[in-house]
């Protein structure tokens, strides 16, 4: 069963966007679903000194390092990095890399990266390994806002001295390349209003491009799935069900194969990103101990200040066990501790 088939069960909802807002001083504000929050009594100089002492201590005090990193927001960590280098003459990243080992080192260094730098790092790693990691490419590009994608491209060029688009062209091929490049244009509508007439027209276009023709007009699928908002696509899927005897996910499954199928069927994760990340977070445990640590680290670090609380709830609903329980069972030591710290109180 493809990911999209499972995702589609959760795509069409009656949820009210107002449910995710709170009123602050008479104005609606988005609710915060991150597990990591800004430390209330933050002092960058104090934290830099504490980390320096922990790194220099005999045997390295990993507990202290973990306590600081998971209880500071990313913005606060960036300030600590600046003060640390100014006071010691050394990069905090390099100091931790020398002091820590294995998975704990990987999580700690990930937490020190600003979000666009972490995204750029993920995509560079996904395209440099033996065999491109298509799942990572689609996950990152399909779950970032237009502004975040633009910033990601800027940082990628700045750090790796090459355009991300050129890397995608070199490391992927065919319709999959076309779909990724379309996402890199960052043209997805981001409003929450739904145009029923547009949904009806799009549904008809997708029907004509897939079921009602010999062959598949992949360009039509790519155009609609990479430019419409999540709520708009949900309405399109509803309209598609009115004109076809089969659902759109089933049509995609029947008509498309290979990377482009996986890409297009995963591409609208904005409709239910929680399902995607919960599904990805389970990979290290479903595939056996010691595997897919990169996936677990990627999800916890990248969502810790966005929606990790919701992902944890979705994970329990999907697997009847908490993510924290799986972490406790399948990891150990300081690596386990830093992962649990990112998950928040349990």
C-alpha cells in the first residue's frame, strides 16, 4: 500500500483553521506545537561558559551538554555559538565534534544548525551518498514554505558553491527531476481559502490527464500538485471522487511507477504532514535496531519547534505506543537522553 493511499484517508477533513489559533491581546495567534521553547532566563555568556566547562571536563560531561542544547531554542543556540567563539576563539561546532561521538554527535551538531542550514545539509547529504535519497528530497521540499525554500536555496549556494537546481538535475532524472524543480520554484499557494470552481476544474484536468487518456500527462499532475495549497488540494480530491469511479490515489497508483509515483503521491503532505512525519519517525523501529537513525534525528530536530507535539500524538494514535517508549526500548545512553529531551516532558 503506497504512502499516498494511507495519507489520503487523512487528507479530507472538516477541521477549522481557527482551532489552531489563540487570542493574544485581542489578536489571533497560531498555537505553538513545538516541544522546544525559548529558555526564559536565557544568558548566552553563561551557557557558553557552561558548555566550555562541560567539553573540557575529564571525560566530557555529556549530561550538561544535552541539558543546554535541548532546553534552548534554535535562535538561542545561534547566540550561544557566537559568544562561545568570541570567548574561546574556537567554533562550538568543532569543539562538540571533537568531544562527542556517533549518534550523539550527529544530533548535537544538527541542533546547532540554523533551520535553512540544516535543510541544506540534509539535501547535500541526500544527493552526495551512493544512490540519491529521494525520500529526503521530497520530504524537505514538500514540507517547507515558499520562503523557507528560497532561503534553503540561498544557503545551499552560499555553503556548497553550487545551485541546488543544478545538483537536482545532475543527481535525478526524468519526470522526478521535473517535479523537484517545480517544488524548488516555491510557487505553492499558501492561503487557506478554497476555490470550489478551481477544484472542480483541476479535478477534471487530472481525470483527463490520467484515467481518460492513453498514457499519463505527468506535467498536469506536477503543475497542480506543486502549486495548490493543502486545503485547495483536499477540495480537488473531493471533486475528483465525483467524476471518477476510483479515487485519485488509486488512479495515481495505477498510472504511475517509480520515483515519480512516490514523489507525486507524497507531494501533498501539507494536507497531513503529521502522518508523514509520524510514519518517518517509526522507520528506525520498524526496520530494526540501529537502522535509519538519520531519519529519527531529521524528524525530531526539524520539527521540534514546529509541530512535534502533534507528531507525538499522531504517532501514538497510529502505533498504539508512544515515540518516547520506542526510543527508550531501542536506543541507549546519551543518544537516548537527547532524543527524549527533544520530545519534551513524557
